[in-house]
């Protein structure tokens, strides 16, 4: 959530940055600033009234001590009138603050100036590519056929027990999942991240804090009786660890990693792009989260990007890195890199990670602050990234490593899987 001082003091810059996300509702910004001007006037009047009440209270005490009871009683009546005035002013101030807040949450985060303009994924900028495209045998097939052939995942059983998009992983399919999770966690821990195991349900305040509410409410599964939400990513509970927290500057950077199930009510038409493991309602993911000082959060973003790239290099998967354009970015992000791996049998790129800097957008919602060595308090910057999301990684590994007599497992996973080939 953007701050009112930023919109007030740097309105033109804010509108220019927001235009990169194709936000053009200047009326909304003007409304916020008008309500804020009214709020400041009421606040000044309220402060002056309180100051007058304090002065009168002191005078009343002096008059009573001097035996001037009648004059003191006159001032007490005046103080009663002022007290009622502050009540009215206070109620209006509360209304204005709530009104401003309700308007602010409708404005997306202002993107970084380097974010390319555009409206769709076709406008994203390719900033890096790595790895070699595999040479598949003539008999190569998509991962959903490999899954069936080697009995790795059971979609029909998942559909029976829960519904479409909730598969059962079986045998070596389940072991490959577990191997990838442990590999990703171990790599993050070696990079200095503290592992946490978060709950899979969060309350409304947590979903609001990271920007899922009110923007993405329709994408989340809800537990209506208890007003809880199944997490779409571990980013939500992990970042909210620090909601309403003041972090000392010397404690930065704060680095957490978490494995979790993720739940998303994504819908899509039938086709290759949503078939098999390409799009699920429940999937596994390892998430890295950092809290950074505003002065170096973009250096942190590049380090997180390098960490994700290192995982894909070790898995020997061809990938590319995209800088998302304004129209393809999330509501809360200031800058996002997407990683896509090439799935050879499908001949298509599959997104496996997003690494984002939210600047102070989430921190402002969560009241997550830094106390600097000077004693100054300011909002932290929050960042997160998928490191990595499993379903499409598994799809690409199966397709890219298939041979005439089985599926080869990347060397880096051998000690985790306990097998080198799926036969």
C-alpha cells in the first residue's frame, strides 16, 4: 500500500510510475489527497482544542487554590464544551482515516522505473537465458504420458478424493517430490536462510498484510466458518511473522525459507497449457523471503535471482529470465523476475518461479518497521521468491530427461532420491 505522504509530496512521480501498470485513475488519487487535507485540518483543530483544554485545566487548579471558585467553575464549563468538541472531531478523524485507508488499498504498488511498459505477457522483457536444449528421442512424449507409463502421479484418484487439480503422487513420483523439496531447502539453508514451517491457514489480517486481500480474494480457498484462508504461497504466513514488528537495523537482512503446500483456485480452459502438472489447485513449493533495508533491497533482489538461477543450473534445466512488464505484474510488486524452464516434449516455456521486490508496499500494510542506528524509524522492504515451485519443475525434468529405456535423474538429486533412473 502506497503512503499518503508519497502521493502528496511526489504526486506526479507516483502517477508516472503507476501509469507503467496502466493505472490511470487520477480521480482516486485526488480523492485520497482531498480527504487527507480535510484530515489534517481536523487534526490541527483537535490538537489546538486539546492544548486549550490542558491550559484551562491548569488554570482551574490555580483558581481553586486561590479561592476563586466561581471563575474556576466558569472555566470548567468551557472545558466540558471543549471535551464534547474533541469527541466530535475524533469521530470525524476516525471516519476520514478509515475512508483514506479504503481508498489506498485500491491503488497498486508503484513499479520500479526500470519496469517495461506493456499490457500482456507478450510485452515482458527477456533479460537472461541459460542451458542447452535437450535432444529427445523420436519416441519422446509429454510428461502426462510419462506419468501414466511409469505410474508416478494419479490424477483420477485425486479427482475421486477431492477434485480436479488435486493429484496423488505415488512411488518414485512421490520420492522425486520429496527429493526436490529437501534439495531446495538444503540449498537455501546453505545460503543463510532460516527454515520455518508455517501454518497452511491464515487469517484475514495476514492475507491483507501481504496484499492478497482485497485484490486476490477470488483466487483463494476460504474456510468460511472460521474466516480463514488456505495459503496460495508460504510468502503469506512467513512475511506476516513480522507484522507489527520493529526490527533493529543490525538484524538485517532477515532471511527465511519455508516449504508448504499451496492452494489456488485457478481456472483455465482445457488444453496443453493446463494439462497434467502444468496447472494445479494444490502444489508444493519452497519459498524464500527476505526483509531488507530500503537502501539495498534491489541488491538483495539480484542475490535472490542468482539463488534461483543456481538451482536451475544444478538441475541442468534450460531456462530464461523475464522482467515482467507493468501489465503482467502483481498488484503488490514493484519489480518481478519470472523464471521459465523449457519443457521439451511440449515445446513450451513453463513458469517455475517469480522473484519480487515489494519495496515498502507490504511493510506499510503490516506496520513492519526498521529502527536504524540513529533511532529513526522507517518502513522495511520485503522480497520473496519461489525457490522453487515443484509441479512444472517435475514436468520439465521428466520430459527433458526421458530416454528410450527410462527417465534419467539429475546428478544433484541422486543422494536425495536414492535412484538414478525411473525405469
